[in-house]
């Protein structure tokens, strides 16, 4: 699995680099092919988004700041082409669901469906043994009475079912309805019911026969599909948000910081060249001012570069870089950071360092923004076969289904990075009980190969 992902990552980076440099349709078509193959091999959207981010880091970080915005735009077009097979697959899945249902409606057998036979005039009804089994009953446990089934229909669905039945009996519209029914165990299950009435010469229905089929699994599949589409929508929005935020930040720093300093440097150089009028400044004094401006420029460039890729990762390694990050966080936000780091036995590979660093950085940022905590516990330990990274705060917590616990931009980014490393993010929280984020990362992905 590791070798396959590494090969895909290398191919994706090469194709992305080729497209950015050449801008040809041939290179763009490779993105579609890579997306199609990734989908066929079971590699999901989150993992591909994480792969794209790693490739983008490798491509953009070495570039000059002035070129980075153009590179991000070109890479975005390439990634959109890669997403096309996933979008087509979702639409194909929906079409397959529809076709499957149509085939069932044409080929349904009475043995598989639960049959009902109802006399609207007398109220007499018959439920087949399989009809009763769908509701969780044996044949002798459920009486052949209309209310035995009608009274078990979910209250939120009952009005819709009654409306469909009335429209069929009075206006001869098709009776084809899906609803939830309470079973013997108390669980609600989805059923699909179809029926056909017979009318006498006076236009009154005297018999109606139909069937029900348990479609709970199909409904779950549809819900999973809906959730997948929603995840894709949120992921796309997140990627767009991160890209625009990064572009705006780089542009702002280039304009506000470097731009002003370069303007001042140009003015100082002009004064040195022309002597400043009648009372020129001594050349030594002017040069000192220019040297000071150059020092500020160097500091600004280093600051921007450090934001894009922390040099401590290369100079000190992952754990010392995280230690420095924790110290800076504690000093800036006045939140105590208790560290339990026992990772000396882990030889982190170069590829995982930036992702693990960013996960810790984003988790601490979330604590500062949302938790109102006074203390954070940071654990990085080896628990074979995984490396565990845990950030726990003593803040106000959140509901387990709330936005902070599920779909914030920061958590989406961390889930992407964890997926790239073959791992997952786990959340444990409750109102007033703090927030615990745990990254479970397989050592097979984060350790350097010997």
C-alpha cells in the first residue's frame, strides 16, 4: 500500500510540474487519468486532496514569492481535472440506484415482497407471512387488521402515505410510496409499497392489492451517497478557502511589508545618488540607513519563508520544532502546555514531518481560537504499530456532533494530512469537558525506511 501511494505521489507531482511548466492539454489529461486510476484502486477524495497539498508544497515552496500565486492557480486547474472521475462516479452511482430500483419493480416476486390485500369497503385486510416478517413478527403474532400496520407507520410519514392512498382511490393516481414503519423491536425500518385498486362500474374501489419491500439498506446507501456529496462539497469549499486565504496572505505580506521597505530603500538610494539638495547627508550616514533597511528586508523574507515552511524542521528535526512551537504558543496565548513526548525511538521520515508539524500547529490554533482553555496537554508517543499525537485542552468543549467536532476548516485539513499518512483523526469532547484530538498514524508511514 505504501509503495503504491508513493508511486502515485511521484507520478502526480511529475504531472503537476509538467502542466505548470508547459500548460499543455496533454499534461492536463494526465490529471484525469490519475484521478480515474486512484478511484479504481480505492483511494478516496480526502487522500487525493492530501496528496495534492503535499505536491503543491513541493512545487510552490521553493518558488519565488512573486511566482507562487500563479503556481497555485495553475495547480488548482490541474486538481479540478483530477476530481472529474470522482464526480462522474457519484452520478453513476445514483443512476445505478435508479436502474436497480426499476429492475426490481419489473422483476419483483411475491415470495420476496410482503403482500397485502385490502377491501376498502369492508375494511378486511390480509397480510402475507413475509409481510409480517418484514415488520419483525411471526405469522400468528400480527393480526390481519389494517391498524396493525397503519398504526406502526412513522408519524412524520403517515400524512404523506394517507395522501398517496387517497389520490390513488379518488383520482386513480399511481400508489407508489416509501415510508418508515415501526417493527416489533421498536426499530423503524424503511419500506417501499406499491399497490393497485380495482373499481366497480360506479367508480368505487372494492379491492386493492399491493406489496411492501424492506429498503432500509438502500436508504442507508442513499444517505451515505448524500453524505459523500456533502463531504465533497465541503472539501472543495475548504480547498478553495485555504487557497484564497494563502494567496491573500502572501499578497498582503509582499505588498505591506516588502513593498514598503523596497520603496523606502529606493528613496534612500536616490538621496545618496543626488546628495539630497543643498545639505546632503554624509554618505556614511545614508549607507547605515540603507543597511538597516536591507536587514529589515532580509528579516521579512525569512519570516515569510518560515511561515511557508518552518526551517526548524530541517535544522532541528520534528520533535525540537514542535517543542519550539509549543513554547511560542504558551508565551503568546498564556496557555500552559504540558508535554509528554516519548518519541526518541521513532525515526520520522522527511515526508511526514511537515504534515505532523502542521497538525499540531492547527490543533493548538484551534485551542487558542475556540476552547477558552488554561492548559493543554500535548502527547507524542509510540504505541505499536502507531505513533499517537494527542492534544487535549481543559476548555469549554463542544457537542460531539457540533461543527467544531466535525467539519471546521482546521479539522478538515488535519483529516487530509492524517489520511495521507495512512492514519485517522479521532475526536472526544462534551460541553464543559474539554476537547481531545488524537491523530493515530501508522509507523509504517511515518518512520524512515532503514
